[in-house]
């Protein structure tokens, strides 16, 4: 099947605006671009294209879910090391945004199908091992035997996916499955709503867990009523996210708290335009394409989780020299884009996360190429991330930017957002440090009181876009960092 029409990734035009319409300027904004299949291994490209043809949906849904599923299959077995002290996992929170009938759910089901089959096979194997384990332990207390070092450890079920979004359900499974797994859920709005379940009595335990797990940070869970409330400690929690949400529900992801704690910026969306509804079609996904995808996931999932002295120690893959140079250039270009005058303040948080996601995508592409026997030379042994994978990741990030912009255009802007952006733009033009009194004196963003101006400046400093300077007398003053001066 020809792939050329996907590789070109042409923008999809919006309907022509009515002449004189106030919305005309908004419709001239950058358009979304289709995710390119080029960065994928050659043997996996047909799956992304054939899925789109058979379902009648944009290629973005299937391709995006493939990247997240492959990363989840790799799990904690390997990390990419950008430099000493900075590593990234192959973990994506991939959110397909589309209206009902756009094809995101069928694409998710098709990409996840091998995981479902592998889970069924794992369950059969688990039951067999459990029967064998129970024979010499028939007269013993099951709870004691489970953690008694003098006996054979009780078999555990290998979890290849989970759809329960609660920490109570996820934490024990992560302890039994240190490699991690993906959360697969058609409607991720329920996932977000669940994070507020314990806000009144538990201080936001759900949300805190997810924010930490995105970076594989340690998490401790106290299990009430279990073994004297001994905590369950997850040292490297890994939970990828694959799911969908309808555009009208995007606001549920973007409450004020979500913007402040960085949750929304951690989401990697695909938000393609809806395609025309088509009639009958005989298009299907070929057996060859499905087999290649199953083999890729199987090989990645079979990679062992390394341990050293009883501690989980993922294999670290550095960049090759050429790859490091390309990645550094990418970071420099991204920083220049963020620091440029006129860059939207609302996009700063998700743009900063693109450094992380570029490294993660490069690791995933390298792993997929290794699993499909398409990596070359030393990288075929999966010991480094090469230039090809980094360039592929950069290509994907460039397209993801258009989808992120589209999502953020759909989010309700608060008065505080607009004021902060206008104040930031004003401060960047000033040659001297400014205070809240200066903001009020010049009526920036309609602010007329020094106290309000100072509060806005303090908030921008907490976001990292302004620098705060204490004075011996009076309130602090603020300046905007200037690229290339060392004042950043």
C-alpha cells in the first residue's frame, strides 16, 4: 500500500471565514498537521496507515497510541540518559481528542488488541503456576506464605494493562509488576474526575500520585488495616496513559489547579480534524501488519527488568555523539522559541515539557527499531539512542506542537491568564526592574492597585518567567530574563 500521502503531512484547512468576521484572524492561526509515519520502523508503518483506512479515521489516533503502547511495553527496563542526573522513561500520557464517531476508540482498541491477547495468555500461565505453587502449601496460611522468605514466592499475574484509575487499585499492581503497564481508558475525563475523589479528606492523594508517576518519582501508600499500616512504597512507578476525550470535555482537564500544578502540560494530545463520514469500505488491516505489531510489543515486553542488590536499576541508554548534538540543537531552538517576544504565556508550560517528551519519543523509537530489527551497528544491541531516533522524535514534536496549540485554543482563558500575559509582555519591554506600583501607575492590563500588580508579578516569578529581586526597603522588584546575557 502506498504511504506517500501520509508522509507529506499537509495541513488540513479550516472552512473559509466569512469576510469581515471577527473570527477571521483566529482562523488564520497555525493549523494542525498529521503525525508522520516516517519515524516509525518500516515494518510498522503499514499498521498506522491501514488502521486509518479501515476505520476511516485520521492516522494520528493509531500512530499516537502505537507510540504510547510501545513505550509502556518497554516500561522500566530502560531509560534514556540525556546527561548525568537527567534520565527520561519511555512514558507517554497520550490523549486522543475527538468527537464521538471520529474513530479514536476503534483505533485505541486495535492498537491495544495484542495487549489484550497477551494478557489472556498471561492469565492462563498464572493460573497454571498458582496451582503448582498451592500443592506444597495447601495447609498453610496464604497471607503468611506470600511474603515468607523461607518459601517459594507466590506467583503474581503479569499485568499488561489496567483500566481502573484509582490509586488503591494501581499501587498493589505496580508493586507486583515493577516493569509497569499502561492505563487504557476510552474516556479519560473519568480519570481526571477521580483525582479529586479524596480532596476533602485525603489532601489530593490521587492527583499527587499521578503527578509524581509521570516522572517515575517514588510514592508511598499507607494501606489502612493491613499489617499494622505498613506503607507500600513504589520506588519507580511507571504508568503510561492511553485514552480519549471529547473536545467539549477539555475544560475538565484545565481547571485552575491543573494549570498551576502542571498536570495539563504533562498530557500529549493528538487532536486531528474530523474526517467526512464515509460509506461502506472493504479496507482492513492486513495480517502482516498485525503480526509485525504483535511481535514488536512482545519483544519489548519480554525485555527483563534489571536489578542490582535487590534494587530496580533500569538500563541507561546514552545518546550517541551525533544524537547528543542534534538533541542539544533542539533544546536551544525550543528555548529561543519560548523566550521570543510575543510567545504565548499559556503555552510556556507544555512547551517546557517538550524537552522531556522529545527524549522519551527518541527512546521509544529506538526501542521500536530494535524490536523490529531495524537499528544498525551497535545500536542494534540497544545500548544507545542514535541520531535517527532523535531526528524522528524532533519531527514528531514539531507536529505535536500544532495539536497542543489546538487544544489550548479550546480551553477557557481566565481573566488572570490574560492579565498575567499582558503584564509579562510589558515587563519584557522595560529596561529597569519594575514593581507592583509601576504596574498600577501605568495601568498595565487594567491594573490600578499596587497590591494587585505585585501579586501578578509574584505569580509570574513563581512560574519562572520573571526574576525576583529583594530590596532593603519596600517590595521586591522584577525583571525578565534576557537570552544570551547569562541572566536566566
